[in-house]
């Protein structure tokens, strides 16, 4: 996986999720919540619970043709639980971003799942990603991130929780056995002061090969610890097909 390309798309995804506040002008004199249609602008509408002239409770807001949020609002902002969909075209590619989960202060905040699918003009899926775990300020803070792309290798897996992180590039099948035998394209495990990196390719010198084998032996020693993550990687990979 090209790390520069991955970073580029990650930044694009972050930009596509920039929060927008929905606090409305001309508040209603009625304090009680009631369902109403509100035309916020020419291309932005809201229907749902309204209190004092702004979304408060459950409702749906639409921006143009491709962006929608349906869920909880509090004082005009997305707060609670809801689903966000953003479909847009960039450089001839169709993007579809979906987030379902917790919100606070108009941002993804708490437990949720985000997917990002990129489709070429001929219908080919170039990139399919799923992130699930805990989000803060629209970014995944802890949990799993799986990317399936037209690349070699075609899968990228990562897990993070506090100081512990695991990153693997390679196949999505028999990952437990691949970890044990060193058949992963590449892998990195970090936990506090521990930082171990491994590659499928052997070392160029005897010293490098000894180091290579020592890392694999360490990976084998933590097999039981990483197995639940490998199983979750395989499970999530089935949700990001290239079709």
C-alpha cells in the first residue's frame, strides 16, 4: 500500500467530514418541541423536532443532493446518535462516506463505524475502507481500520488502543497462520517501549537476517495476544469488497 496515497485519502476524508453548525436565526417563540420543516438555505433543509427555532431532538438535515444527517440534535447541533452520508465527486471519482454512531457538538464523538468507498468512472471500486471504534473530533482514536484497495498488497490493517498499535499489510485470509509463520507482507507492533517491525523479505546480511528471525520469534511469543485482532481484521475485511 502506498503510504503517501493512504495519507492523501485520509486527509481528503477528514476534509469531507468538517463539522458544520446548524444554529438557526429567527428563533420561534414556542419553547415546546414540535416537528417542522425548516429551509436553512437554498440547498439546506431540515425536518424534525424543533425547539426555539432550531433542531432539537430527532430529525434529518439535507445539504444539496449528496449529503445528509439523520439522528439526534441538541440546540441546533448533531449530538447523540445519528447517521451521516456524504456522496461527492472528486477528480472524476465517486466518493461515498458513511458514519453511524455517536456525535457531540456537531462532531463524531464516541463509538461508531465509518466507511469510505471510492469508485472509478467505469464502476471499478478503487478503495474501500472501514473504521470502527471510538472517535474524537471526527478522527478514530482507538479501534480498527481496514483498507482494501487496488494495490499490492491489496489489504492494510491497523489497530490502536492507547500506546498499543498493530499494523499489517498483506492478505485477509489465514492471518493467524500468516502471523505465526511470517507470511505477512509486512507487520509492525508497538506497545510502550516495544517497537517491532517485520517484512516477508529476508535480510540482506546475516546480521539483518538474525534480527529478522528474532522479530518473528517475538511475534510468535505474543500470538495469543494478537489473535483477537487478527480475527477482527478478517471479519471487517469481508465488509470492504472491491465491487
